[in-house]
C-alpha cells in the first residue's frame, strides 16, 4: 500500500479533482474515480491499495487505459499492466509579466474544437480527448486563418486550477506566444481567487526553465503510471 492522502489538495490532485470541483465529469465510488473517457483518462484513488485498484478495475473494460498519479512506484496488482511510467514535476504560481498586445488573443469555444484538436495532434502537448476542451477555459492565437498557439485549463481543485495544453506550431515558436498565453490564462485564474499550477515532464528542462522564468516554482515530484486493464475478472 502506498499513500496518496494529504491535507493539501495538490498532493493527490487527481483524486481531489474527481471528488470535488470536477466530480460531475467523473464516475466511480468512494474507493476509485476516473474522468469519463470522453474528457480525460486520469483516475484517482485515496490511497493505492488492492481494494482501490480492484474498484478502479471494476469500472473498466479489458484493454482500457487510465493514468494514475502517486508519489511512489506501486505494484499494479493482478488486474492491470503498467505500460508506461512518467516522472512529473508539479509547479505552482501565477505567471508573472505583462501580456504583449493582448488583443491578439481570443477565447476559444466549441466551434474551434476541430482546429484545437489539429494543433494538439501537431504539437503533442499531452493527452487530448473529444470533450477535453470542456474542462476549462482556452485561449488561442491565430495566423493566416489557422490556430497556431493555445493554452487552457484542465484539472480543478479547491483554490487551484491547472494550466494545460501549452502548445505552439513549430513555425511560430521563438516569439513568446506560449508565455503570453500562459500569462492570460494565469491572470484569469488569479482573478477568480485561485492559484495556477501545472505538470511538466521531469526531463523537459527547457519547459521547466520557461515556467520558472514566468514565476512558477516546483512544488512536488510525482510518478504518473499508465495502467491498462487486462482480461482477468474482478474478484467477487
């Protein structure tokens, strides 16, 4: 058994989000919850144990995949295969600095989803699903009729909102677009009385450096385990 429980909502952020601010986007019970598959593949448990992993498996079909965060490695048990593990750094804080020419940017809505999806496919900032854009506010930059950069929101817990989907088309990199978009999204989060946070791959030194320059500070290192449900039956 490895503990995910803490008094701070960001320590077990997936479980906190799924049991508080984003419960309506999730399914499960008191032992395990997950985002509905059309929104995200993240799952959460209060602690990693045989009981909670069994409860999670009971809500999944064979070959279905979820991502579970824990501060330590854990044995996935008999009902899952751990198909990947990624070390993440959780960073917290408001993105500092003025937004240059904020009128260049605009909120993105349902009509923009096809272009948002195309940009994500080109830049691969992280998991993206059919209804991911509904999890929060997204802001973008357009050029020549194309969406070439965007930043948005994803997980929400009491007092905090995650900055996510930081992406920029390769032809438009080096112009500071992601930084300005992050400032815009961060300012909106702070205006609601919340603190921004984000997750970045621990080996992505350039992104960690950029976020540090913007004023975010490392808070926690965690391990994201990608679990695939195998075909074994859940014990009665």
